[in-house]
C-alpha cells in the first residue's frame, strides 16, 4: 500500500509539473502574440502621425498662400497675383488617404483530446489488467520474474534491425539497414504493410 501511495504520488506530481510547463508555454505564447500586436500598433501609429504631420504642414502652407494672395489683391499688383496663382496649383491634389488595416485574431480550437494524456502525443497513463481470479478487484499489475518471449518475427532486414516502435498491443513498426519501414502483427507475426522511405 505504501508503494502504491508513493507510485501514485509520483504520477500525480509528474502531471502537476507537466501542467505547470504547459502554463508557462501558454503564458510565453500569449506574451509573444501581445508583443507582436503592440509592435504592429506602434508601426501604424507612426505612419498615421507622419501622415498627419504632412497634412498639417500642407494646411499651414495653404494658409500662408492665402495670406499672400490677400496681400497681392489689396496691392493691385497683377504680376504678384499671377505668380502666386500658379503656385497654388500644387495644392489642388489632396493627400492620399492612409487607411490602416487592423489585424484579426483567429484562435486555434482546442479539443479535449489535445490536452488529454494520450499515447499519440507521447504520454501514456495505463492501468494494468484486472486480476483474472477476481473480475471485481481493482487493477493489479502482474510482476514477472523474467521476460517472456511472446513471438519471434523474421523482419528480413539484411544488415541489422535498428528500430522497433509499438503502434498498439497488436502491431509494431520496424526499420533496419535499408530504406523500408515494415508494420507487423505481433500475434500472427505477419507483415501487414511496407513503406519505402526517402
């Protein structure tokens, strides 16, 4: 019982630690996204401020031209008036409008299985089979004194068998000295699939 308590305590601690790691990663990602948004906002604000400064300067120039025209009209000096009239042409075209585009945030959907502990994501939490003597008893792990050979499979690799990966309790992937991966049935020892890799 004490070993059981210790073992489950270690599993619970490992899960808590992993959760804390996830929280740190999520916090880091949120901070990164917010920093990117702030950077985009500051860039667009600088562009708009520069555009506003240009418009204000143009408005000041126009006001000065109007004042100069008023003086020329009052002086009855036609040469000054014609000269100023030609310089007004450059203000006919209005500055181009600057329309900033706001970014959109599209969050990824998180499904329950994405956060669940599962074999596909490299995490596993399995309970041992129930004792065959008592179907109602809690899970009990049967300890073996020595390993047992379940089956022997001839993989057919000429040089060496380099890797074996369990796909499930019934199937394994193998790879060897050539560019072929093979899927075998453990119970039958038969080849189910063969893939040539790059």
